[in-house]
């Protein structure tokens, strides 16, 4: 069943609603798991370097995909000198989004991190319009504005450094562009496919980021990582490995969900997933400070998420009905043309035996 699900999600241009749903569900669960794992590792255990965690996540993804290819479970193009250009600029966007997102997770509480990440959906809508010439409906635009307005209210009451807000904003833009460009590259004939994009995104991001550990702040962080006291805790080691593994599954799930649905739908699923993250995150990390103004903004943004989901669901049903009517019309025309005698058959004289 899982193989048939992947085959339809990755290769069928019009996958079924069931496949779209499970692609979105897979992405939601992976994203939810890694957010809490990252938060606990970086904040609760005070892990000194989110950059080192980023490197480990990239390396784990490369190792898992290479192993799967050697076993014959998956396939993707071999690396060559032209591969960097084929993937570009995704590897740069992928690196920026991952580093900035993990950095924000370490320095901000979970509900506010989720609120700032809400703007990814706005940037994705803009990116789809600019890059892919996809114009959202008025209902979609208004629901996105409603969603973001609640996030603005919540963030206004929150005291955070411009450094952290800027870091998460950069991650939002990078992920939005990455989602739109990934779908375009996956739809190209003889492209890299999902596995190729995931492999070479991680591989080239790893190569680009590793040199920064040879000097400066990241080099000193490496020493702190080696001597960090939490390595003696089995629970911390489990969460660290879980975070690296879930990062691979998350990146794969994002690409599958984007392929089966759309970049904007993937962002919507992410926002709905954040419903649980918003409220549960108040109790994870012990760094959330309650205020009524902030809590009101959180709930407005959550309400906006629900409205947006309803709008997208309604539009999906309408689009499905339009396709059905068009197919029925084409079928009727084809049937009528087959029933009518051709002009040549009418003009031919009957020959008596």
C-alpha cells in the first residue's frame, strides 16, 4: 500500500483525494514531531549549537538516501558536475531555511515561533504569483490576510530581538521560494524527481555549510558540542537521533505533499498542524510568558487558519466539479460524432450486387 501511495503521489498528475490527504497527513506528523524534538534538544537541554544539529540532519538525509539507493529501494540520478546547476538555487534556499528555522527555535518560545512562521503562507502566495503566475482567489487572499493579522497582534505583544525575528522571516521567505521552485523542477520532464532533489539539496547544503566550522564562532561551538554534558543522557541522545531522522522524513514529506497537492496547500497543512504546536508549545521549553493580548492574537490566527482551510476545501470541490462537467461534455461530443454518419458515407452510391 505504501509503494502504491508513493507511486500515485509522485507520478500521477491528478492523484486521488485519498492520496492527497495521506501526503498532507504524513507531512503534518513529521513536522509536528521534529518541531518538539528540536525545541527540547535546543532549549530544554540547552544544546549549544543549532548549526551542528543542522549539519547532522543534512548528513543523516544523505546517508539514508544513499543506503536506500544501494539497496535498490529508490533511484535518482548520479552526481555529476552539472548537478549543482540543476538543483540551483534550491540548495541555497534549503540551507538558509534550515539554519534560520533552527536558530529561531532555539531563541524563541514555541507559540511565538509558530506565529512568526505563519507568514510563510503569505510569502508562498506571493511567490506563486511572481514565479509561477498563479493568482489566488479573493477568498483565499482575504483568509490569508485574516490569518496573518492575528499573528501580527500576537507578535506585537512579544518582546524579541530583531535578530531572531529577522532570522525567522528569512526562513519564511526561503521556504516559500523553495516550495514553489521545487514543484516547478519536479514537474519538468526528465527532472531529478523527489529523491534527487532531496538528496542533492542536502548534499550541496552540507558542502556549503561545513567550511564555516573551520573558523570563527562555529568552530568554538564545535568544542562546546563535544564537551556538552547531555551526551551522557540516553533520552537526549534518543531525541537528537530522532531529530536528525525526522528531518529527513520531513523534507521528503514536504516534497511529496507539494508534488501531490501544491506549494500553497503544503503551507496550509503546515499552518493547520501548527494548531497543536501553538497550544502544546506553551508547555514545552518553559519559556512562554502568558498575556491576554498575546493569547488573543494566537486565537485570531488559529481562527484564520480554519477559515483558510475551509476556503481551500470549498474551492477544491468547485474545481473538481468543473473538471467533471468538462469531461462529461467532451464525452457527449465524442459520442455524438461517432453516431453521426460521415459525409463520405452519405455521398457514396449504393452498389447493387
